[in-house]
C-alpha cells in the first residue's frame, strides 16, 4: 500500500506563497483577494541538455544560445522585459529577428493586463514555428518567486522579479556547465536582459547583470539595417530628436490630465466621442456627442490637437458666439503643404507651412455661412488611441537622397492610403528602395512639438498598382483577417473531409435525431452567378385547404461549428466573409463554406427550416421551425429562375413553386411598403472580368435587378423576422437581434433644404412611412434617374444597422426603421455571418432541439461578441466598396486605352467653393471636378457660377443639374492606385479652367 505523508508548511513560508492584491468589482467596491501559489523547484529552464533540469522535460532553446551577435561571442539568450513587447512587437515578429528568447510568466501577465491585442499577438508569436521561445514560470519557481514589498509599486515589483529571474538564469547556466579538469574552459552563454527602461538597466548593471537597450542590441545584429527600421520611436530612449524638434516650441496644446478629463465629462463641462476627420478638408474634423444634435466642429490643427481618425477624444465646446459652419471648400493637404520638409531642418520653413495653413483657414472662415452654424470646440484630451498599422507609400519629394545604394538614415513622409489620416514621419535606411511600393507603417507617438506623428516601418507589401500588393493592402487597410486557417481550426472539421455525407436515416445516427426528412420536397436555390456558398433554399406548394406552404431552408452550420472550440473562436474573430471583386475571404474553412454546408443540388444536406402556412394573400396562419435533411433539386441563378418563371410552356412542380413564391413575395413586399418600409438605393455594379480564370476587368455595368431578386429577399426577410420573434420570446435577455435606429431629423436637413430650393419638393421625415411616401413623390418628368439619385442621397442620411443583445437596450428601440419591422435578426446566412450562427444556436435551444451553451446565457459575452461582429461587418462593407473602386479604375483605364476618351452623363450632388461633386449613375461612380479659377459660390442656393473661357459668359451649375463629364484614370497621390479623375465637358469645359 502506498504511504502518503502530509507535510505542513511553516508559517514563515506563507508570505512567499500567498499573493495578495486588490480588485474593484463591477459595482465599484474594492475587495482584497488572497491567492495561494505552490512553489516548486522543478520548473525547467528550457535549455537543451541542461544537466540540472529533469532530462525528460521539454527543451526548446539551443544549448549554446545564439552565436550570431557581435557583442556576445560566447553565445547568449535574450530575456526581454514587458515594455519590449508593448513597444517593439513589430521587431519581435520580424522573420529576421530569431534570437532565442526566455519569456517570463511575469511579462506575459503584465502584457495581458496592459493590452489584450498585443497579448494575442504574443501568444501567436510564441507558437510560431520559426521562433525560439521558452516560457519560464518564474512566479512558481521557488528561487525566482518574489513578493511585493511595502511601498513598492506593481511595476517596480515586476521589474525586480525580471531582474531576479535574469540573475537566477545566469547562475543556473554556470552551474550546469562546471569546469572539467584537463579540458579547456567551456564557453558559458550569457542571459541578456533586454530593456528600454533606463532605471531598470541601471539597477541590473549594479547587480552585475548583462543588459542592453533594444536599439543597441539590434545595431549589433547582422541584419541591423533592416531591423532598425522596425524600431518603434515610442519605445526607444536612445534616439536623438531632429534638430528642429528639439528646439521648437509646442505647436499643439498639452492634453489635460486624465483625472480632469473624467471629472469634466462627469460634470458635463467636457464631452467624449469619436474623432472623425473630413475627407474633403484636412484642416477640419468633428466629434459627435450626446448633448448636441449636430457633431462638435473642430477647425484647424490646434483644435484637432493630434487626434487621428477613430480616436476616443474629449472636447471642450466654445461659447455659442464662437460657433462656426462647416467649410464649403475642398482643402487638399498635398497642395497646401507641397513644400513641407520631413527633416524639419529649417525653422523658417516650418513657419511658412503654418502660415500657409493659417491663410487657408482665414480665407475659409470669412466665407462660412452664418445660417449653418453648429457647436464648435477643441480637443483637450485623448481617452483611447485608435493607432494601428496603416498602408502607406513613401512621398518621393520628402527624400533627401534617392541613391538606391545609400544606407544613410533619413526622415521621410509616409502618406497613408486613407485621406482621413495625417502624413506620418518615419526614419529609415531603405527609403530609396521603398519608393513606388506599398508599405505598412505604425504610428508610435505624436508630440506637441511635432506637426506630424512619428512612426516606424513594418514591412513592404509590394509594388504599387500590382494586383497582389493592392489586394493585400486593401485587406490590411480595413483590418480584414486573411491568414490561412491553422491546424487547430482545421482539426475541428469532420475527419472524413470531402467524403462526408449525411448518413442513412436511422434512429441510431445522431445526425437524424429530431430532424424532418424533407428530401422529397421540391426545393431549389436562387443565387448570383458563380455562387459557391449556397446557404439558403426555398419551396412552396399548395395545401388541400387552399392555403400555401412556403419554406426557407438554411444550411445547418451550427451542426459543424460547435460552441467554444478553435473554429468557433476564429469565426467569431472574423465575424463575416469578405467579398472582393475577384476573391473571397471566408469566415469558415472552404470544406464547410463551399461543400459540406453549401446546399448544392442533388446532394443531401443538413438544414434548419422555417416553414409557414400562408393564406393566398400572404397572411401567416402558422410557422414552425425544425432541423431537417433536404436535397435541393436545382441551383438557379437569378436570371435562370426568372426565365424559368416566365416560360409559360413549363408547368412542372419546380416552375410552379417558383411562380407561387413570386406571387407571395409581391404581396409580402406590398405589406412591408404599406407599413412604411423604405425602398432605398445604393449603386450595384458588376465588374466584367476577362475570363473566369483571369481577374483582369474589361468593363463595368450596373447590376440588373429581376423579380427573382425580390422573391428571395422577401422570404429571407420573413424568415429573419419570424426567427427574431421566437428567440426573443425564449431568451428575452440574450437574444441576438439586429436593429436600425431612426435617423435624427437633423441628418436630413441639408437634403430637405436642397430639394426645397432646387426642386420645390418637401421631404417629410417625421416617420419611415412619411419618408417612403415623400421619396415616391421625388420625381422629375424629364429625368427618370432623378428619383434613384434622391434615394441614394437619402440612404447616406441613415444610421447604420447594428447587431445587439436584447437585454442591453430598451424594448422600444428594437425596431428596424428601414424595414418597418418591430423586431429583426439575421438567420439566413450562417456560412458567411457569425451573428447568424449564434441565432441558429439560440433557435435550436428555443425549439428544444439542444440546450443553449452557457456563453449565450451571458449578456456580457453576447455584447462583447456582437461588438466585434458589428465592427467586422462595417470593415467588410468598406473593403468590398474599395475593391469595386479599384477594379472600376482598372476597367476604365483599359476602356480609355481602347476608346481614347470616356464621356458619361452625371448629376451634381454637392457644390463647393472651388469645385463640384458629381455622380455617374451608369457606373455608380462619384467624383470631384475641381476649378482653379475664381468662381462665384452661392451656398444658400447650392450653386456655383463659373466663367466660360469660350463664350465669355458665366455658367451657373446647381445641385441636381445634369452634366457631361470626361473620365480619365490617373495615379492617386494617396492610394498610389489608379484614381478616376473627372472634368466637365458640358455645360462648360473645365479643362480650360
């Protein structure tokens, strides 16, 4: 019999083994937490063939360490402190930085507390196959565990723990390699503390430890010229500021302390919101806040005070006498600051730039309309930065040396692709090589003495305008996760792979548990051409009682994607499938999305079905929800289904089913419109590619919408509404729903004023029904496209729809304004939307098919997941639009080469003091027409009067006027992509202006 000895720990050891800290609860109460930690003496060092550690334990670090650094010829291991990972993650992730690294438990925990995104990057870095990381649990090794001393800050305690671990490692390595009589002295590698904290380095040096700053360490590496560019300015204390920056006075006001910001927000004297830059005027921005209907206007660099698009900022609102109106002029940064110098070596030059901006602002302020005033203020602090890596290109005019063989460091400007971002100053030795390339740049800091933010180079993406570099830059620009699915995710797929099939019907097969057998039902799918991820199918048939049975069948994705596994976590992080013109970034692995879950014809598939009994007038008699097995009979495109429906010779069951669905969809549509649903418009373009194998665009056409498009849309809407009601009844606190809030009436003020002044039309926005009726009356007998144009402009006044947790908002805010539905969700596209996967799980639990996972009972969890999904959804939409814009540019460039000139009719949608914004309805394109000569601008009546060079007479152009434009494609200074440039041909030739 095994003898068990219980050993009691001495009371004196309790100090070391207990961890005490204070924690604030959700209600603000501070509680003391005591945690017991069990110290051991067998936590391995991770160094290969260590004679002091357990030989059976894992070891990942090479015995000699790294021998490739000039300063450590006997070999070394790196032991970085927390700030290295917080400030220099791009360096650590570089494929050239391969030193063996000892990662302390203390460092991991501190990174997790300081930055969750960086913590996730650190976890991925540790798992990378090309890196050498060993995680050492110093808090559990008896020789390296420490306790916080009286009066010691948490940061100082952690630094002391890191130094103690460094000291222990050096001693441990020495003891593991004792001198052997008669043999030469063996080289003992050093454990080098890597830190940019000067105080920590000084204390380490006093203890006799090897320590070095990140910059000094990188300078001694073989690939130092490449790696130095990756260093973050914020993390380096060895870098010398430029001469002008060192001597210059502050250009921006200092931020208020955080305590004052929070107190000001609480008292109502200050206001918090997201900073939005102005795409037409780089010297203007705004911050929407709750107290005012209109956003707070920020005019000039000083008032925008170093805010970057998306930052959460705090604003002070000026006295109402100082309120101003937004600018009516396009102000381009490239034109205003074309002589700016990245080195800022001449104070005189910097003053010239400030003077140029001041002149622009003064001229602009003098012409602003008093009638359009809105709250105006300045930024006094930043709550949270939205800094990340940005896609840029090097501004060639900022180079001091263009010699490609020169490795001298120079300061240059990186111009972001997005017009909403400022130029970024970075120091690099590779500037001449990087010219003409798309690069990734990260902002490190923005001092009050610097006109521009400082950043560092991350990596090159490839030659500008090359399709591969443009696609990757587009994905990075909109933060679309596009990495391949990892092994842990792929391991969640059925092990049969593509050979997986629905098993034969049997009570013993779990796939058939409580599923209806609908394989004999006449079901079909209707999708766009080339659709591979078919996630919905439909059927309809007449019932003996004269009513109609209609069904929507959705791919049962939740059968394959289980809660809280690796694939589920990845799908939640991606949020949605992203559709670009020539490729698709899937939310789920292709095996599911385009195969096992895709409702292909003549293949048995698992589905989740919503089946209604409807009257001939499309009134719902009954609805039921069931898991099912279906076998679709045909996969139609919209056009094929339309032709099938219209062919009177065909009277088979499938054709009759389509006709029945179409009749019902028309009645459902009428009910929605009568309830006040909006028929809004957005440009739908189809890029015609050279061939199915090629991604070269040859033409752009508007998508043709058929009856069958509406057929599918109406039944998907009906399914979503029916499911929303069911899950909200069952899970009133955590149902995943989607809402579209009514837009503030102030959003429509400008459009209402334009319509009234230019067309004498009154736009009623008191309700969605009133707006729908008003839009129907926006007609121009001479121009049929006018109504579509007004609907497009009305769409831009709307708020974005969003997912939400039912228990997080008031019941009166559940409604979907655009659809005129009191409740709504997304159920019909689980292959490409993660919200739909959550809804499937909730519906399955609501009908008793399965129990609901604990995470979907947590309101906090659902809110957090939907926050990510909402953001991913917005980014995916923007990425899709940017992809269309890029390919439209390529198509028009090719068309221009064939036809020499491209002219199209367009509508004026906005007037500026120095130009027009026009919309080409045929191409769904919006562009700017700029005038360099003096013009007469009437802001009240939305007109601009331009002198004609040919006739000598003035020509007046107003919003909604039809004009003819010439379209060319030129290289955009910001994006370095082909950009559509428009010039007026009629009623005036602007090329002469």
